[in-house]
């Protein structure tokens, strides 16, 4: 089983540091990179694409950016699973709940809205640790995985999180 894991697309990034003339090229290059991920998924015959956070730069984006995103994602031939991150959390202003998103989202694009197991393809489940605010008060992955039962024999479980690991301690019980 093959899949592509990616993240931090940050579509709609303002890029204040670029000139007015360069910004459109910057935005197009980001969408072109996403399109290349879709082409690679088809070429390599992967089962799905998992985007681990920050699909969008912010929850307050022009609907044209969302529309262009879906134009690109419509060309994907495999399921695409999106995990909300710190730039696009599932808060009261979530882009994922906006009419611009919900009215146009392709059927093969899925948002991980909880840590409930999501079966992306038969025999493969994803446990997401979505961000619900820009400043969570704990380890979202630890919280998402604390009560998991054993995965069914022969099945695969993938844990999807976003963010930095603040401390790596090989002696810590996990």
C-alpha cells in the first residue's frame, strides 16, 4: 500500500515580502505544486493523499482561492484527506465550514474533523488529530490516540498530526 503524506500547503498565503508583480506567480506556483502531487499520485498508483495540516494559510480567504484549490483537487484520481492545522483550525470561523468550501468540496476530498477512525480505503484507517484552535492546550496526537483499541488483523492504522515535536525523550513511556 502506498500513499503520499504532505502538509503546509498554506494556499492563499499573503507573501507580503513579494512585490505586487510577483505575488500572482507565487500563488500559481503553490497550486502547480499541489497539481504535481496529484499527478505523482496517479503516476505512482498511490491509494490516497494525506495532507497533514495547514492546507490554507488562514480561515479568512477569498472564495476564488478556494475555487482554484478545488479546480486542482478535482483532477486528483485518488481520495484526498485534509487535516486542519494551526493556520486553518476547526474553530468558529473555520474555512472547512464556510459555504465556499462546503458547497464545492469534491466527493473524494475528506476533512478529518475528529479523532474517530476514518476508513480512507478498505483496510486503511486514519486517526486524525485536528487543531480546533490556533493555540491548543496539550498534545493533540496523544489525546487522539489515548483510547484506541487494537487495529483489526491485517488492517493498517495511520495517525495524522500537525506541528512540531517540542521534546524527544527516548526514555519516556508513551
